């Protein structure tokens, strides 16, 4: 079989994905810092507004991830991402028209969330068709970092834009430039060179895609991947939603550091997660030699130890130790999902990568909703954060167990060696 020559155009494709990923992060978070103004303009309670606009987006991201993965495999990556970017930008751009009522705002969030799902999971398919084996881990890690970067930019620019426009609709319209830039870039991708090899021509693609996917669903690793991401999403959402108040509230409810200090600490968690995502792929390639199982197990172990540490006064009262524990939580939060996506792109046939990543992410992200709901319920029932943090630590232990089963099945193992020399066009 002739060697595959990977064109340099693949880096433009990846750049388009980065821009689209940042755009969907902005789309996800832009209402959050403006929620009080949104609630007032919609004449709705703050809690109802927050739940409706943020949870609806998350639900439709999960739906879009599953549907988008199927579409990537069936219709192609670029057409899927063009449609997805239209939905993300369109949902935001419709805010001046539909955003005068809670139902209208809810519709715009559902549209944007549906488009954001395929953008989130498409890196697996892009890695499989555009990049050699040894580069797939690093690009999934960088894309994971860009999810957090988009959220950070949304937090920064939404209030600034609102202050200059004094209009929710105008704010959303201006911020829609971010996903619109991704749309323009993917249109250019569609006009550029084709991938170095079609999905159906990738190694192990002799059988029909439906046959390969049916075979995959009979393997335990398919379900352990979903469960590992489920645990990661649970821990991520619970930590980010519960920890800020835990750190700021006065004892015995919290650690008593106040809002400003807690805010700085949680900002550091976001930065450390971005760093962890960015380096995870390089460490997977160079240190772990492509062994996703060991990388994910290590991440869950350190997260579990760090979360249990946050329960103790010896850590929360020590301003030298507390930032270290929070940094470790954020850093290793950034490892797991990029590594799971890399695992799929490196070990399963290319023509089912989109569908597999879509299902893993779509179902796995439900864990985030479960984690927040259960954590809030335990807080309400006990009046303390200890039970919620204990649950997060136990979920990390469960994730450790599930990720120990992330072994490439022999029937799907790619014949392409991890250190194969790269040929560029």
C-alpha cells in the first residue's frame, strides 16, 4: 500500500476548527455574565432565566453532538461544519428578533446549541482524515484548550459589548462575529484541497460503515468510553458550579475566602484547564506513547486526590496549598476528553470516528447535568458542601475504573505505527 502524503493545507483546516471552536465557546457562555440584565429584560425570575438559557444550550449540544457525528461520517466533515456554524451564528444573530421573550430566547439558544455540538466533536474526524497518527493527540488537546478559550473570551467580551451597546440583542449580534468567522473559514476549506484519503479508504475500512459500527457497539470499550466522559463531565460541571461558592462562603458552609479571592482561584482553574488541554496531546504522544488508558487513569487519580483534599481544612485554610490543589484539578480536567477523542481517532476506522465521538460526547456530557443537579440536591439536603465534594471524588474514582478499560481492540487496531515518518505534500 502506498504511503499517505499529508498536505500542509491540513493546518488551515485545523485553524478553521480552532476559530469555530472559539466561536461556539463564546456562543455557549455569552448570556451568563449578563443574566441579571436578561432576566430583567425578559421579566422573568433570575433562576428560571438562568436554567432555561444555559441548560437548554447544554441539552442541544448533546443532541447536536450525536447528530453531527453521524453527519460527519455520512455527508462529510466540511459540509457538516458549515451547517453547524450557520446554526451557531444564526442562533445568536436571531437574538435581536426573537430575544424579547423567554420563549424566543430559548429558541435562539436551542438553535445555537444544536450547531455547537458538531463543532465540539468534529476534531476526531478531522484528526482521522487530515492528520497522521502521531499528530492526532496533540490536535485534540489544542482543540480542547480552545473550548475553554472561547468561554474565557465570552466572559470577557459580553459585558464589554453590552456596556457599549446597552442592548442584549446588539450584544449577541456583535458576538456572532466569532462563529461567523468559523463559517467563512470552512467555506474556504470546502474550496480547497480534498483530504489526503477519503474516510472509506482509511485503514480497516473494507467493511461497510454500518457493519463496523455494529461490531464496535458489541465491544465493552465502546461503553466504557461513554462512562469515562460521563464521569469527567460530572466532575467538571460540579467543580465549576459548586466550588466558587464553597471557597467564598463563610464557615461552616465554606472556606471563608470571600468572593474576590474565590474568583481569582477559579480563574486560575480555568487557565490551568486550558494548559492541561493544550499539553495533553503532546504528553500522550511523547510521554505515554499513545497509551490513552494510562493517561486518563493518572488524570482521574490526581483529580480524586485533589477533590478529597479540598474537603479538608488543612488545604482550604492554607493559601499556599489551596492554589496547588485547584491547579491540579483544572490541569487534569483538561486531559481526559481530548485523550478520549484521540483514542477514537487513533484506534477505530475513520468512517465511524464521527459517529463514535458524537455518541461518546453526546451521552457523556449528560453527566454534567446530573452532577450539578445531584450536587445542588445534596447541598440543599445537608446544608454543607462536604457531601457534594465527596460525590465528585467518588465519581473520579469511578472514572479511574472505567478508563482502565480503554484498550484498543485487536479487531480495530490501526496498522499505522505511532512513530511512522511523516510525509508532507
